[in-house]
């Protein structure tokens, strides 16, 4: 099978999942063609069965803005015809799904179109009335549209009102990379690197530091935790809220216990160092970083926003609190960090649940079945 993939190549859950899915498909022997503005950041080195076609946009005085969408559609069409693609997988409704639909009309060869909704294309852009029709068009004109959580699926129905069935397929975790292998050894090494005492508990958060992530709620929760438990808060990432978080930790008098380590290439070791992972976002379609941290052994405390409550089974694999309720988050954190039996039970339940619901094999097979169903339809036409 020959599969075209278009995604945002920069850091972010949609680009990560698009790339990891493509890598798994390539490993199964399928031919993958990325059509994107640059090489996806998770695509390291030369990988068998994977080809990258970059979209080059020229500047013309006649255009006020560079015509990326049209250029992308033209490039997708070119790749469809030259490489005889069977299916194209568009990650995000706009501009990618719309570009893919246009490309299919431009091409001599017709292909199946799968569009995956990841969140921002609905939760943010979907509220923009000037884009609503384009998003609905991208969803309805795709052969199959998927969403990464039931929450996102329902939000899409509520906001965009598409006349289209949407299939929920969860994100998955790269088990070869994110796992509990030599966790205790790595934890000791990382604590030495960051000057953290061996018995000090580590609470972690990783994100792009946008306001919607509610990192201030995490800092306030940690402030309550550190009064009861010897602990530090490790914040991984960078973004517009970094200075706000630093100022808040200073005003609370806990700046020496809050480590802002910036963007890190080796988040796996940081996940393995952590005892708890907090994701207390105001909106979150899935929470891929949460799932990755969990598979590295970090027990989660999440907000009730969006897909978080689908990833965490409250009271079994982690704890859920209302958005903004830092006192409840602190209470659960203290309970887990001071009750070893409960912590170990949650951790065991968590790893088992991930293997059942979010394994690579399960999710990749679900997408593979979708691709194959479209090829059969096209063969019968």
C-alpha cells in the first residue's frame, strides 16, 4: 500500500502521532510519502519505505500572503500521480484536509482520504465563524474522519455540526521509547544531574506553556504538596507562560523547588525520574505527553478537561480533578506520595490499561483497517 501523509512537522501531538503511525506502517512494509513544509521532527535519519516531499512556496507580488494551501494541494496532487498513492492521511481539517480534497480533484488518480482531527482545528479554529464552513467541508468531503478522543468527537459535532460519522481512534504510545526499562537506575542518574536528593519526590509537567495548560494551577497544587512531602516540581517545555510561572513560584517562596528546565530532547529520562505527572489543562483533546509519562511509570493527576478523563481511569490508574481545583490535586498527590501500596497499585493498573487500550499494535491495526477499506471501495468502483 502507498500512503501519503500531511501533518504539521513541528513539535506537537498531531505531528508526533502522524510520524509514529507512518513509521509503524513503513515497518509493516507499506510505502509512506510525507508531503509537508519540512521534514517532521520525529523523523530521524533515513528510514526504509519513507519518502519526504517538501512544499516550496514562492513569493509573488500579486499575493498579499504566500499561497501555502494551494501550493500544498498542488504538491499532494503531484505526489499522488507520480507515486501512484492509494490513500492520503490528512492530520487536521484545515488546511490539510481541504488541501487533500482539492488535490484529489486535481489528480488523474483518485485516492481515499482519511482526515484525523487532533483538537486545535476544532476547539480553537472551530469557534471562528469565518473558518467553520471550511472545517465542515474538510470533514464531510473526506472519505473517513477520525477524532483522537470521544470528547473531541462530541465537541466537533456540537461546534461544527458536520453531516458525517466520526470514528474515534485514540492516540498511542511508542512502547519501544516510552517504557519502564531501567527506570530506577535512570531516576538515580537524573536526580544526581539536577541536584535532587535521592528520597525527594518528583512531580512533573511537560507542555508548550500556553495559558490553556493552566500551569499556574500546577504550581499552586505543588505549593500545598511541598508543605507535607519533600518534593520538587520539574516543568519541561517553554512558551508564553514561562515568566508567569517563574514569578508565581517566587511569590509563593518556592522558586528553589520549581525547576524550569526548558525544552528537552530526552523527555523519556525526565518521565522516568518523575513520581507523578500533572496535566491540569483547561482544554485538552487527548494529552499525548500524559500517556507517554504514564507508560514510563509516572502516575497521573489530570483535570476533567476533554480527553484527559478518557486516558485516566479515575481512582484506578490515576486521579481526576475539576479544572482549577489545585487543592484537590494537592490532596490526591499527597495521598499517592505517602501511600506506597496505593501508588504501586495505581502504577500497575496504569501500565496494564495502556497495553489494553493504547498499544501501538492495537491503534496501528485500527488505522490499517481504515486504509484497506478505502482501497477496497476504490477497487470496486
